[in-house]
C-alpha cells in the first residue's frame, strides 16, 4: 500500500518506462510466437546471459538463486496473450477520494469505490493481474502510474520471492526482481505481508516486509522488518518495534505512506489488539543501525478473532482496513481515535477468485508531519520542553516529544519531535508545549510562539489560534490534503522592570504621581528614566531605584515584588533575574509643618502659664486650636498641642500647609496679655525649610499695681495719722492681754 504526491525523478521515470515497455513488447512478441507454435527462445532469454534489462539484472545479483524460466504469462504479467498485447499507453490507477485497491493471493487486483468513508459492496476489476503465485504487498505510487506486488513463494520450492511492477504506460506488469531475502532480515518468506511506495524516495523505492517475534527475558517483542527494493537490489532497512508484551500471538497487518514519506505500520494479533505505528521519513532515510525509532502508536478498536491484513488511507483522514476469511470485509477507522467511522461490510470481488489479502491506495490523508521545538537559548541548562498533539475532545495526546540536552536551534532527534499523526479533515487539534526537565522549565521566563506551514501546498502559512489567550497552547483545524509542519520557538525573556509612584498627600500637598522623575540605574550603567507605571525590558542585573524629590515630600517606602513575592531591597537596589518581571512601588508623603515660639518678659526671661489661640487654613477641622504651655520633665508628658516641656517654650507640630495666625489668649500672672496677631505660612520652599516656622521670643509687659485716688476734704496727712493711731491702739490691746495671761 502507498500514497504518492510527487512524481519520481525524470531519470527514474525514464528507467521505469523503458524497462516496462521492453517487458511489454517482449511479452507481446512472445505471446504471438507461442500462438503459432514457433520459437521459444525469447522466453528462455529472460534469464539468459545475453539479455539486458531487469531480468538480466536479476540473474547477476549476489545471493540470488537461479530462477526457473517464467511462462509467457509471467513475462507479460497478465495471464494471457490477449492481455499482453494491450496498447502500450495505459490508464493510471484512480487516486480519487474513496477509491482503493485490493489484491488476491492469485495476483488479481480489484478497484473499490466508496461513498465518503463507506465502501461500495461490489468491486470492479482493475485490469491488473500479476500472474500466478502467492501474492501480497500491493503498493501504488506515482499518482497511480505504477503498482507493485510480490510473490512470496517464487522459484524452486518457493525459496525465493519475486517483485512485480505494473505501469500505466504499458498497461502490463513484469517481474523486476527475484531472489532470496538479505542475510539478517530474520523474516520468513511466508511472513511477508505488506508493501508500499515512498513518495519522497528519489528512486520511488518499493518498501515491503513482515513481522517477527523477538524474545527478551520475560517478554516478547513484535517487530516489523523493513526491506527496500530500489530498482536494482533488495536491502534490509531496519527493524521497528511495534508491540511488546509477556505473550504475543502472531501478527498480521500492512503498511502505508503519507505525502511526506512517513511510514505507518498496521499490526494486530487477532485477539483484539491492533495498533498503527508511525515511522518518520527521516528515520527511514537514516536508521540508527538495525533499530528504527517509532513514534507514538494509535490503538485501534478491533474485535477478537479478526486480523486486519490491509490498510489504505482515504483523503478524509480515515483508514480503510480489510480482514478476510471466506469473504473480503472492509470498514473505515479513524486512526487517531481508533473508532470505526463506517462498519465493516462484505465486498464482492466480481469475476475474481479468492479474497483480498492486502490493500493500497494513492490518496493523500491530511497529516501533522511534525511538531518541533526551536530553542534560541535556555534560561537554565536544565530547561526542557514537552510537545503534544491532541485531538480536541480527547484526553490523551496523539503524539508527544520532549527535548533533551543543552543544544540550541531546531531539536530534531526523533524523541524530541511530536508526530507524524494522521488527522481528520475538519477536526481541531491542540498543539501545546509544557515545561520539562529537572527542575521543570518555567515557560513564563520565555517568549513563545507557534507557526505552522503546509508542506503539501508550497509551505503556505496555516492559521493558529491561542487557546484562552495562551502562548503555549494553540488550536489548529485540519484541512483537506494538508501536511502541516509546526514549530514552537522559545526565546529567553529579558527581565522587565516597572516603577510606580504613589503619593499620599496628608498635609495639603498637591503633587501627583507624574510630578516625580523616577530612575533605575544598572550597575556600571546609565540611569533609565521612568514615568509612573511604565514597564521596560531590562537585562538581568542589579538596579538602583531612585527619584528626584520635590520640596516638602519624603519617600516613605520602596517595595519591590516579583510573582507576588517581596524581593530584597538593599540601599535602594534590587536584583532582576532572567525573564523576571519586577515591580517596584515608591510611596511618598508630603511633610507636615511646625511652628515654635517662646514667651518672655521684657528682660528675655521665660514666662510660664500663657495660653494661645492658633487659627489654621480654611477648611482645617482642628482650627482654631487652644495651645496651653506644657511644663514637664520631658516631651512625652505633654498632652496638648504644645510638645516643648520647657516653661515658656512652645512647639506645635504636624501642621498642614497653609496660612496661620497666632494670638495670645491668656498672659502669665502679673503680665499684660498681648493683642498682637502673629501671622505665618506653612509651605515648602525650594529647600523645604519654611515648613518649620520660628516666631521667636514674644515678650509681655509686667502689670503695674493699682494707686488709690486722694480726693475730697481730707489730706494725705490725715490718713496717715489716722492709720498710725489705729496701729497704736492695737498694740496697747495686745499688751494688756499678755499681762492677764501671765497672772493667771
């Protein structure tokens, strides 16, 4: 079975055409001669030393046994002289959607058409008869221009195989190789069950093979041995592990290629275990010794007792699978989900004997060729990335890959690439990358993007849609005939720094966040200017966060965070790591004002116990304020507005910006209260110094004792004499009282 999307090289086409035409002409002549009972030497000459072309090449290949002389029908590959004499120009096999071909063990090929994914019940002859023998491994290539099959029991006692090629140019088939299988292939002739043409092989090579069982300790491995016929010789390509279990009960299946030369191996054991195993074209071209790496397998929903013997892809992405007993039965399976999309039904091979033993088509299924990773650099050497292709709605991915090592650029090792995957037209698939490694890579430290191209359509760009705004998970819808190659590209993110200014105007300041010039200065570098809220990408390193302060304001705090965690800030410097988003917030407050004065006498001596009325700016809820002189041992003992504990000394703090008046409401005892209004303003000057106002020493005059007025008919002398007389009388009374006390 095969798929083909490009024609073989001109050299190969010429070689195939010339060889096929030669075979057709010789077959036609041979049939004509035999029909009149004449010369038989032409038939014998196919294996003779004097014959050129494919048959003489067969006879000289090392390790091959001499083949018996083929009959006329074998030479022509048609089974009758009449068929051998068909016109040299034939009709290509159909590669239309839903068309596929089945071959019987007798070498007869039938064409099956389908309505969508449902095969028609009756097949028609494809007018291809490879001859008598034990045939299998049907393959179609070159846009239906060629077909191959092998007879696995050819020659003396069936110890050789023979490979036959049919061409549309001639309309006939011819044996192009016969011999024994290469040493080391390990597969018996009777186990050969599959064939296909790789559309990307420069020689249009025919790949075929079969399954073997390998015992490893307590388990068994089912392996597919891949062989290749390049037009000259048969070689062993390598071995593909398709299944491993404690016990394996035989196996049957087939192979097929997609548009880009990726191989898909169908295997089933007849007990309900079936799977499709992909092998990339790169692995076929450069196998790792005898071991060929396989991709992620797809498990098919098969029933016990059924062995699939053929697979052929439809252009919708479904796979026709065939199983046979006494009848030929074909159904269509979604190779991604493993579920039937059309139930198996019996196919009548009209006019042909036997049942189908293999399938082939030349249709192009849509595929994800690969999902790969382009790593421009790694934030940490341990960073790795896991890639998945998942059909939307499915829990498990269809293909996975995970990077390894420390190399950059495209990660091309087979284990690092997800795919290939046969996809369904119109279905959506999720392409995703996640962090891997130990510790797992943090994708937040990378800038990631996904790009897909359709290699089947001149590398046309294919739309990809982020899932919920993600940059690591995308949705892609498969289109008809597409072969998508998708690449995630990761670039380590530079760090970013965001500076935000918060202004807390508690005391009447009017500055806003953008009235401050913010800076971040890297070690040994020039300062970077910021406006409040601005983010800049920066190289990893230490940055000193600064600002140009406005008069009357002070920085209250500097806090830096990343991912919600506080970062260390030392001497206003913060470290920014690779890919880290650092946010720093600078909070400033306006500075309150204060006023001070002293109460003194005319000699400059402090006077205690005065009271004052302080009237503040309009709108101040605390205005006016009564200020009483605090006299205490320390400031903490002052309970009122005055915070200076010294007698006669005043200090009122935490004043809002604005205009004030101070007046004395009570003077110290013995002093005259002053009516003077002392006006002052709390405001920041160019240096902020005028926020502190000192009114200086405010003096009070001492009060004068009152003098009694001397007016009317008496003189001052009279008052004085009267006062003296009263004093003399009081003294005489005290002496009399004293003498009486002593006598007693």
